[in-house]
C-alpha cells in the first residue's frame, strides 16, 4: 500500500519548493512510482517539476458544466469525469501529476474539493508514494480533503510567526477526523541559529524533521524559470532534504 505525504504551512514558507524537493529526492532514490498532487488553487508545482499541465480538475469540472448536455453517449457524468481527470494527468518516467486548479464559477470549490477526495482515495494505492502540495494555511485540512495521511510535513519559514502557525496547523490536523501517522516540522529558509526560534520549535509540539538552509540558487532558478531538478546535487538544500527523508520517510515506511 502506498504512502501519502502531505505538505502544508502558511503562505510564503516555500511549501511548493519543499514538495518538489521531496519528489526529486524520492525519484533520485528510486523509491518507485510517485504521484504528485497539486492541491493548491494557485498551481505551480508542475512548473517547478518541469512539467506542463493542460487541464486541471477545476477546468474539467467547468467544461462539463458548460457541456453537460453534450456528454458522450453511454457514459455517466461520474464515469466521464473520472476518464477526463485520468486523461489530464501528466506523466514522466516514474512521476505522475494532476492539479486541482482554481475554480472560477460560483459554488465550484466544494464540488472540486469533494472530487479531489475521491480521486486521492481511489488512485493513491497505485503509487508507492503520493506527495500532496496543499493550499497555504488550513483550508484542505479543515475540509478533510485527506482522510489518511501517513506523513505530514508542516513547513515554517525562519520566523517565530511561521513556527507558531505551523503548530496551530498541526493541532488542527490532530483534531480532525484524519487518520494521521507521523507529523514533522520543516523549518525552511534558515540563515543562522537563533535561541528564541529554538525555543519556539521545542514548544511547537512537532518533531523537528530538519532545517533547510536559505539557498540563493532556488531564487535564481525560479527567476530563470528553471526546475528543481536543475539544482546541483551538492547544493545544501538538496543534501538537507536527503537527510530529512532518511530520518522520516524511509524510517516509517514499513
């Protein structure tokens, strides 16, 4: 049975970069088939992974609403919708990805969210790992998009506010009807150590998976439109993610 890894945190902490680094590390370690789910309406995980998404779940739903009287004969709406979403998945070697997208029409979001629940439940067992890049904040957790999370990474930037927000997100996840396995804190964009931040980490109630150093290469590659795979293996942030996964993902895989 595949493992579900979810990444969440407040906006601006680098969730998508962390998600992409996790995916890159899993692929480089030959961890099997990987499914990436971009569950952030402001979708950009595919770009960071050098993939191109043509259709999102939201755009497919809106297309069906417009064409509801012209669906293929002999197919139910649900079956056609499932077919279109499978068709929208982008695949490259051992990596597959689908994106939630941004709903435009009124009342679409709840329907898309429910659809995402069903898709995750139905297809994750076909992959060794599913990595879900969530919307900033607590929205997907509060809507119970995921009923089961094997590993939850809550991302904070190098700030007291970020770590306190990460702690609140973790407490929300614990209070929801989510089957939660292991939970970890990742502190991103670190430039140095600070005693006040160390105390906040201790008080957060989350095991610290590791600290990712601030990497000018990430900003530079983002500005140049390069992918996470362009970062050199000797980059500090790449090495740090390898250590984090060795400590967390691979140690709880059994």
